[in-house]
């Protein structure tokens, strides 16, 4: 086991790539070299990913970080977040219940998501469990895992930007685990990012595209939306506001028509710069683009979507609250019916998945049955023909033997023993002769006058009646070799 090892926090939010390398070990954390903040040159996502891979590879090689773990801060615009309440359940059943509710919480297929959740510190008055659920597309994680692997790193954790920002604020500003809400605003390329924290937990994280001049106002608007249903602080205590230098003046800020007052934290940027690079002054480094990368590096395991069993971890005060909630739920006898309902719903989901898996085989079987039915229908037709003593086939053979060379039939109809045919022949009168010659056909007559066509070809229409041979009569001598052109 290594006493000291390097960990990289990576934040690809907005139009830039932020990287903070820290050395973790006994006694705390130490920033390794100067943090990296690279502005993308490309506009398309594919070009930016290739550029990020090249920049990371160079950074890793230059600082000797090959093989280090990378904690990825997932951009807020890639993460789905929602607050929800669940009945009192065991941790095992709670995670399953959250998975079953993903389809209701987020407008995407649950099978394409990796998700995690955090319990909020205070349970609801009815004993329900309040959660903040976060999910990210699996495809996005796989893409970044490939990029990091080619850059010489291994993906150790995937942290939503809201939780990474919350971890950075808690460490740099000394935010207590219990207390009033606070808000962190950042500018990420072409959007403003807002993270709302309360009691040491992230309640809200979102981005909104805007111009740089409108970023402060849009950030406050997002903050007011995220503070809905947030726990209140002390009486008259303003909401702590962490924002880039120059966005707001000193003192309190109260938006028009709102009862919320924000108090700016003017010394926060100074503390952040000192944590990232002790030798750099506040004017030489903008710490806000690096906050999520730093937060992912120092506390990435606390909300890791790659390790779903760990994402439900919560603090000691939360354990106490959950114990009281569980006792009340047990006394009321509500946990078992709820757990049974969730298990039944889970079984139905598994059965639905199994049915969907077997559906292609069922369709293939139905296709085979259709082919078999068609073959049976053809056999029935042949059997019907055989049951009529093969008379129709004999009539066709007699006609084939008698029609002269060069004769083409356009139509042939056989009804019982009656024959009606129409076609072309070099000599239509010869057909009349050969049909009546040996008495095998009687009542032979032309159904229409013979008409001469181009190339000296005659069109005819003849009908007659087939006369079957007498019982025991010797078979007729074979006719001269003549083959009708058909």
C-alpha cells in the first residue's frame, strides 16, 4: 500500500478543460504543480474530446502521473438531478426502489443511465426519506473512460458537478455540515452554473446559457429556483453567495420581489487561490474554473456514480435521524407492505425484461409456423389433384404431345373434361386436326375466327372435350416427337 499517491480531478464543463492534481496521503492534501485550465479551440464535441485527450496526455507525461487515478467531475448539463421522497426502507431495498423510479424521475430510458443518490439530513415529518438522485448517461462515462485510458490514467470516480462543487466549498470556505443554505455561481464558457447547498449536501445544480454580462442576474435567478423547499437558516441570516470577483458588490443582495437575501463571501476567492497555489496571488489565477476539478479530487468517493453501493453514504447526524425514522416506521408497521410492493414491482420489471429478451425467438417461431402452414396448403392442393385420379395432369400431357412446334399458349382452362385454350401457332388448322385425329378429344371447335398476326403467326381459340381411354385399353402409341413452345 502506498502512503502517498497522486489523484487527478478533471472537469470538462463548458468550453474548457480544468485539471487539478493533488497528492493524497497522511495528514491531508497537497496540490501537485500548477493546475491546468485549457480553453478548447474546437467548437464540435468530437474535436473537443480529441483535444482533451491530447492535453491530458501531455499533462500526465510532463508531471509523471502515468497510472494515476482520475476523478471526473460530470458537467451539470450532462447530469439529471431530482429530489424525491421514499417510504422507510432498508438500504438494500432503497437502492432498488430508486432504480425503479428512474423512469418517472427522468425523461430517458433507465437502462442507459448510471445513477446514485444522497440522503438529505432531515427526514420529512411523516417519516419518509428525502433523497437527491443524480444520473448520467452510460455512453458519456464510457467515452471518457476510453479517453483517460489512452492518456495513461484510470477512471477512479465519476462525480456530478454539483457534489464536486459542494465538496470544494465545504473544504475551502469551512461550510458546516449543518446550517443554512449557500450558493456557488461559476462562469463556464457560455453559461452560468449554479449549485445550491444546504446542511453539507447539494440540493440543486444546473446551467443556463447566457451572455457574460447577464451571468450574475441569471445565476441569482437559478439560485432562487434551487432554493425552493430548501431548509431555512437562522432567523435573518442571509444565504451565503460564492461568486467570481466583480459579479456583485460587498454586502447583501436582495433580488426584486424576493424574500431571500444573499450575502457575498469576499474572501472565498483568496482562500481558493491559496489552496491551489500558495505562491500565486489572487490576480494571477482564477480559482472558479478549477473548483469542481478540485472538489472531485478531494471528495470524489462520496458521490461516485461508478460505485453505486457507496453513493448512499451519509454523515453521522444523518444516521441518528435515520435510526429515529426507522423506529417510527417499524412502530407504525409501514415498512413491510412498502417493501413487498417494491419487490413485486421489481419482479414485474425483471419479467418484462425477460419477455423482451425472448420476443425475437417467438417471432422466429411464428414465422416458421407460417412457412409450415403454406407448405401444408400446397400439399393439400397436390393431394386434391391426386384424388381426382390425375385426370387434369393426363389432359395436360395429351395437349403437350399434340400441339405442334412453335405453338404458344396464352391461356388454358380445364373444367372437368372440358378444355378451353387460346394462343399463337404457325398453323392453327393443324391443331384442330391433331386434336380430333385419334378420338381423344371430341366436340373440338374454334371459339373465334383465326386471325393472322405479324411474322406470319396465327392467333387461335379452340375448345373441346377430353375423352378418357376405356378401362383396360392398351396405352396409345407414342406420338411423334413434338414439343410445344410454352
